[in-house]
C-alpha cells in the first residue's frame, strides 16, 4: 500500500507541471497580471505594455517554449527558480535573460517573424547573432 501511494505521489509530482499548459490554467499563469505580480518585474511589464507586442504576445509567447512538454517543465523550472531567488533576495540585478532563456526567446522570435528573419540568413537558433543584438528595445526598452 505504501509503495503504491509513493508511486502515485511521484507520478502526480512529475506530471503536475503539465497543468500550467492546460487551457483553464495557462492564461492565469501568463501575461502582465501574473508576471507583473512580482514588483521586480514591473519595469519589464511597463515597457511591454507600451510596445506593439502587447497587442499580439504575452510574456509566455516570447519567453516560454510553445510545445506542451518542454513549455510546461521550463515554466515550472523558471517559476520555482525565480520564486526562490526573489524570496531569498538573491535576484540578479540588473535582470538579464539566461543563455537558455535566450535560446527560447530567439526560437519564439523566429516562430512569429521567420519569414523576415529568413531574409537575414538567421535561423531559429541565431547562428551569428540574436534578434536583440539589433532590436535591443523590442519590446523592452530598459
């Protein structure tokens, strides 16, 4: 009985990040209301809300993988990491995107702007540079 209970708890814990991608929960765990609930993110939410991206993209559209498995687990990892860093007061200042976050964001730039980027000979992994090398203030002008 104990072994079965442990297995069930383990499976639930392993699968729980997938709940973040379910239609009823996904929108609640994304966007300026959720991401801006941490005061440290306010400048980033403010600059996004004054950009053209506010009409077509939420925070997760740019900063999270879009496939179910990778997106759910990346969101869970980043959320837990950010929560711990904020709670312990070890949040990096100034806030900079991680190298893996940069890969995800570049892939998402390409997902929406692939035709334009194709003309630059850049691929979704940004073979020579990242989009923000030239578009530093899009959509965040900090």
